[in-house]
C-alpha cells in the first residue's frame, strides 16, 4: 500500500523545512499518537507547521495532505515473545476542509469497506 510523503520533525526548523519539502498543504500530528481524539492540525504555510510543532512539542510527523473518501486503520500487536494479534480494520470518515485540520466525523469497527 503506498504511503503519502512525510517527514519527521524534531524541532521548529525541521517542521518548516518538512513543509517546504513536501510543497503544499500538510497535516501535522504527534509522532506518538495515543487514544481517541489524538490531534491532527492542518498547515497551509511553513509558519503554521512550526506553530503545530510548538503545540505538540517533541517529534511530530508532517505529512502531505490527501483528500480521502475513507481512512482505514489496522492495529497489529506483538508480545515480547513474538506472538501477534491483528484486530479488525476500523473505518474513519473525516471532514477534509476543516480550518483546524481534518475533523473526525465518525469511526466504525469493523470497517464497512469490503
């Protein structure tokens, strides 16, 4: 499955550079997202990417924005001994043009996408 272009940024300067390298609207999110409602911020300028870095702190991911019909997420967990479990795919729909970033409209598990 192809991934969108992205760069990790560990400083405000790296967030600006990542935005410029990716060229165009991006989303910025913490590198270690946890739990429901984990934030995603839309950045239309290098200054907005830097502001998002300051809001999150630490390492962030700056990812080229994509307009999607649906987002599918699969969680795979592995124990230290190597046993693994794969959980059903979750389907999420987001409002793509929200000013503060893609706002989650709904999410369902298992996904309705075949």
